[in-house]
C-alpha cells in the first residue's frame, strides 16, 4: 500500500540518526555513525512516526488504536571499513 507521506525519525538514545519518508512498505536501510555507538554496550533505538493514525480515522474500520509502522526485522551489522582514496 503506497503512502502519500509517512515520516519516520530514527533515534539512538534520543539522538537523531536519520529521517526518511516512507512511500511504500518495504526494506529501509539506515547507516548509524560509529561515533554514535562508540563505547556503548547497549542502546535504545526509537522509530518515531508523528503521522501515525488509527484505522478508524482513515475510515477503514472501527479500530481506534494509533498504528505507526510494523517492524519485521532489525539487523545491525558492522560495515566494512572504507578505503582512503
């Protein structure tokens, strides 16, 4: 289902690390700067969706729950080092 505009803000421990507008369901990639995770053994990842709404508000059904986005998987991998040119 395509979206007109569904903004998402990603934060780690409250610090904004990325923003994007979802235009359709699918896979999205976000690069986290090493400096954000340096020295951390754990962190909180937040995905904020200020345009989240309920199916009732959209006229879909009577469900009043505010729904943002569904996350099926999150993978955090160490990126390969970039070579200096």
